[in-house]
C-alpha cells in the first residue's frame, strides 16, 4: 500500500553494535527509537543490561527504556505490543519513520507480526501459575512441556526457559494445548516494515562479548548488583550478569568463576538470539561495520 509510514527494525545478538547503528539511522531520517530489549525496560537495571549511555540517549529520543520497575508483576510481550502500537498510532501522525532496535526477538515479533491472544479465566490464577513455574528447573520445564504438549515441544527452543514457561502458563490457565491455540499467522500492520540484522563470525562476536563484560565491571557492575541483591528473587533479576554475581555475593562461587560464567552465559544467549532471528526470512543481514551498505539498503526499501 502506498504512502504508509515505515518501521525500521535493527536486530541481532548482544554486543554487536545495534545501538550505535540505530542512532545513526534515526538521525539520518529524523526518527525516534523504540527499544525492543526486554531487559532495558527496567529502570533499576543499567550496567548489566548495557543500556545506551546518557550521551546516546540525548542524541535521539528513545522510548521503552526505563519505562517499568523490577517490581512490576506482569509485563508481557502482548502488553508491549499493545503499548508500542498505541505509541506508533500517535507518532506516525507527526513522523513517517520509526526505528525499533533490540535483541529480544519475541518482543520484536509482537510488534511486527502480532502476538498470540489466548483465552484466560483469571489473572490471579496466572500470577500463581507464574510463581509456581519460576521455581522449577529447566529439566522439569522440558519434561512437563513434552508431557502436556509434545507437538509444541518438537518446535520450541528447549534451552529457553522463558518459552517453556510461557507454554505451560497457557496450558495451565486455559486447559488447552499451547500448540492448538497459537494463531501462527502474521497480523497486518498499518505501516511498512524493513528489517536489518547484524551478524559477525562467532569468534569475533565472542571477543566483543568478553570485552563488554570486562567493561561492565569497570563501570561498576558488581556495585549495581549488590544494591539490587535484596530483590534477587524478582523475575526481572533472574538474568545473565545478575544471577552469577548473586551467587558470588552468597559465597557459592568465586569472583573469577562469576565473571567467567557471565561471559559464557552471554555467549550462549547470543547464540540463542541468532537462532531465533535466522528463522525470519524478512531480515536482511549485514556486518555492523558495513554502514554505507545498510543505509543504501534502507534507502532502496523506502523508495519502493
């Protein structure tokens, strides 16, 4: 359809350079940035989530960063979808291009393609279910999904506890298989979507990840985690860079082991991110330093 506004998506694994590219693109097109990094939503978590610096935030208006608290009980991809679409409806009355940037594939997909809507009886039941599932191990989650919904178990990333818990949450609260309720089809949006993905050879990306973790410690990551320790059981803090240091604070592991684990778990997370994004045929892939090629590609898509 002609004359539609455009949502430019910049995605890829952690530490690859999405933020700086998104800012450059946004400045070129007088656009604003929407974060699709689910960890950067939380205002209390800064260093460990690799949020844009104050200088970067000042270069271009950013949205959906520091927008909720770690004490927020429920902030789902479905709620994010609703809030972003509500924001874009007003935004596109003034501007023609917006930039979404992040590595949370589920949240990007919610905005671009729609999120599955499920029948649900009771929000209180949902809260109890989530609390129950958050206490379960990855092995338990895998076995339970395989038992209750073998069809979905065949497709799901079995190493991703968030996806496994999401499926069980729906099964428990609706009494129906997750695989039977997924819409599995794209929802039409009143805007065009152009997706750019960033990738690098594994060894180069791993080196970037290791260097970033070292830099986080220089910036005060351990001090940030100590301040948040009292909230360690909150769902938002059950994430890489925080859980490992909680174990160090409790003398379960050495500091050196905690640092090594953060690097390893972040590398594993980056691998899972790439597995997710590679399934999307709509993403055009580039190496992050090929900025002229990326800008040229975006220009060609906008001129269609």
